[in-house]
């Protein structure tokens, strides 16, 4: 599998139980664009997609595999602990410029719908984002 980075738009207020609530949160509270690495893709039939999209807070560790968080492959961090990195202003700035979030891509088979999950190491879809028109690579 090739490494695939994508800019994903997440609502500023997360932990929404459905995609509809997630979109509403984007409108009401604003959004954040995040550089993400697609670590896993799940394709679902429409009825399965709808079921998951309408119960995002349900615990599904087998789907999400605790994929998420924030990482950087910058060489400056080699051999350092998180504490050492985040207690140094210069290293924090490097982290912010180089970090990415691993996500699970959830796609509807034979459809056009998709969303992206950052679990932050939980068993549910803690943070859910989408690719917006401004972030599409094919624009």
C-alpha cells in the first residue's frame, strides 16, 4: 500500500454520534483542517455505512484498531521522549509543522460517501472528518 496523505476537515467540537451531528457541529462551531495519513480503508455496503454513520460513538475496536493520534517522522525527534519534545519550544514548532494524524477511511461501496476516523486510541470514532471541496486533490 502506498502512503497516502490527505487533508481532512474535522469539526472544532467533536465526539458527535452521527455524521449529521458532525456536519452540524462544523457549521455551528467551525472546522480544523488536518494533514492525515490513511492507515486503513474499510468499504461498506450502503446499509452498513448508514448504520455506522448513525452510531459513531458505539464501541467498535475491531473496525478502528485504535488508529489515530498525532505523529511526526522528523529526524530531530530521534531518541527523544514526548516530554523532551513538548518541553522545548523549538521542537514543538517542528512537530506542529511536520505532524500528521493516522486515520481510518470509511467508504460506501458503489457510492460517493466517505468519512475519516481518528480514534485517539479509543474503540469508537472519537473524531470524524471529511474531505471538503477545498481539500480535494482532483480540484
